[in-house]
C-alpha cells in the first residue's frame, strides 16, 4: 500500500470515527479520544505491515531480480528506445 492510499484511508477513518463518536456520546472529549485512538491504531497497523513486507521470505524469481543477476537465457529488456535517449 502506498503512502498516498494510506493517508486517504487514515483521513477517511479519522473523520468517520470523529463524527460517529460525537454522535454516540455527544461529547467533544470522547470524540477526540476515540479519533486519536483510531488514528494511532491505523498507523501502528501500517507500520507493522511495512515490517512484514520487508522481512517476508522472497521467492527465487524475486531474489534474482533484486540482486541484479540475470539468467543466461533471459533477454535483457530496454525501458526506452534509443531514439528517446538522444538529446533534442
């Protein structure tokens, strides 16, 4: 999940929890506490998901791509044509 997606979800959950907590309790202080707890919870979950993604075991095909080694029978792919690399 990218940071932009996470931020949009965090903002949506924060606003939703603030409105629903205020509607349920009619107290600004309780609404603030619930909103703060929900946003901290989401940030902790996002951080743990990043840790999980960075320490999970990789597949053999992913390892060869990330280490920079290529198989001898794999052709090299060019991202751009040579005409795009020339200066205009």
